[in-house]
């Protein structure tokens, strides 16, 4: 039983110690430079095609949601007459 616990401790130590050694490139300065350049594009669209698609989808959902709310308010304000 003690061997199993010791083996588990060794594996966990090995996993934790090797994961910290990986060098990850710092992309923040490049992203800051990209988003701060003055090229006339709004900041919420500087991410490229993905940002444009997300922006348009958000606007479409907002317009459709607002239209649905107005429709439901009209239905609530003018209920159907029972015959």
C-alpha cells in the first residue's frame, strides 16, 4: 500500500515539475500594438472576420429579441376577444 502512495506522489511531482518548464511566447505586446494602431477600424472589429461575424450575430439577435418583445407587449395590450 505504501508503494502505491509513493508511486502516486512521484508521478504527481513529475507532472507538476515538468509542466512549469515550458516556455510560452508572450503575445500581449503584439496584441497591444495591433489593437492600438490608428487605422480607422473600431476596436470591437479589429480581431478580424471572427469579430465581424460575432458583432453581426449579436446585432441580429438584439434586433430579433427586441422585435419579439414588442410583439409580446402588443399581444398583451390587445388580448384576443372571446366569442
